[in-house]
């Protein structure tokens, strides 16, 4: 336990070019699942000024109108009046992979990979405070634009929050960075004042800035050009924003645009679901769950629980309880979390683990896990 340190996390708005690509990919996935709950989708999006490329492997009974999805998603993100050349390059999933993940007695994992889930008792969302504050800033920034509370805002934006800790307790706000796209005629001094009043102060009520907190608003100055017009967007490039802000391990696999046979996504959601239930049950203050898979194999090749010494039971007992309570096969995860439904685009922005109504954010297995731990502990003691 360190006596003093700083943890930092960032977030981006739904108008950020990378996040917008993620949203397009998940909107394509949702459209495929709406017409075919067993669709296999691996959708990637690359976008830059005047051009959007959608590519990947899609095997679905009903192929959606992808150009229409692209146009609608860009417009809903706040970019209107822009024309894009849209190119779609998709093909069926590889026959070899399709055979490996075939429906039947068991569905194999669509790829190898290591997935991590994390939870802590630091906030009501079971996430570290810097993660929560960063997402709160970008949510309020987008809300200020959509409601007209702040005039002259445009969709692109990002935030970063650094929190000082003392013996694992957040004690003060060290720094805040907020950058937002704006109209060319918007006065920067007025913008900074409005952002302080309507975004920063409301977002940071839980840990308000003090006299020494460094607050940087549009530190680079003007930010008129944003989105695809200023920066190339790509799916899967905001992994830390999507998960734990770099404050917990990440296996490297992206989330958006993938159906549930891709354990990069389903395994990450299940690992978070397990970790959150463990902490919610009072079985640990902090918990990291690791799942590892081999392509074509249904059962994970490794299941690990690390409570960093905060667990009510030994980690090996928790591991046994987890495997007794949760079906960790791709089919089991898909069924438990309802991942065959078109639900993904709505949870794509502001972190995949900040939405209380997401299936993987529920804590309905807490009591069952407690009972399983007692049973497993008794079994170990009887040996």
C-alpha cells in the first residue's frame, strides 16, 4: 500500500472520431443481430475526411443497409451537412473459423485471447474514481451541446482526470484537462467560463477542485476542426476509455463490432460481471478476473481471480466458486448476458462498464457466489 500517488484516466465524447467508428461498428452489429440472432460479425471502420470504409467478416441471414447505418450514426453524433463517400467491403466468416465456432453441443471460442475484468469498492459503479469522473465530464459536455446549455459547441471532445491518493483513498483532484470542439466565432474566454460552470463543477462535485488543482480547458487554444475532418478514426483504438482507464490489465482485444463468439468481447464482459459480483457480495474490496481461451475450444484454458489480499476467502477458493456459478463457454456467456440481442451500440460510449442497465453490470449473482464460496471452503477444509 503506497502512501501517496496519482492515478489518471481519460474519456472521449461520442463525436470523437475513434468512438464514432466504434459506434458505427456496433450499430452494424445490432442491425445484423436484429435480423439474425446467430449472426457472426467482425466489423471494422476506418474514417477520414470525406471517406468512410466499413470492412470485415459478416455472416448473417439478413445483410443490413450499411451505408444508411453509417450516415444515420454520423448524423446522430452531431455531424450534419457533411457528405461522405462510403465504401463497404465485407465477406463471409472464414469456413475454418465458422467450423470451429459452429452451433451444436458446444460453441467454440472465435479466437484465442486473454480477457480481464475488474471491480473495486471505491465508487458506486465499482470503478476507480478517475474513470468515473472522466466519463462524467464528457457526458456533461455532450449534454451541454445537445441541450444548447452552451452555445457554439461541436461534437468532438475529450477529458482527462488525475486523482491523488493517500493509502488507497482518493483525497484530492490533482488535475483536469477538458478539450472540446467549438464554432469558429466562439469566444474562448467565454467558452472556458461556461465549461467551468456547466461541465467541470457539476461533474466533479464528488471530489471538487481545490486551490492547487490544475485545470486546463482547451489547452491547445482553438479547436474548430474535429471529427473525421481533422483526424482519422478507427475502431478499437480507445481500449482504455472503453474499460478501466489503464488502471487495470487489458488483454489487448477490442470490443466494438464483434458478436459474442468473439471472446475479446463476451469474455471481457463476463470477467467484469464476475468481478463486480465478487466485490458487490463483500467477498473482496478489489478483484481482477482473468479468462483465457483457445480458438475453437468452448471451455476457458485458464480462470484466475486476484483480490490483491482483500478477499474474504483465498483466491483459489474464489476461482472454484466462480467456475461453479458461471458458465464460461461462449454459448453460456452469450445466454447469461443476452449477447445475442441488438443491445451493443447503446453501451458503446462513455465506457462499457458505466451503464447500470447493461447486463454485465448486474449484481444478481452476489448471494450465489457467497454460498458457493462457503461450500468450496468447506470442501477444502475437509481434505
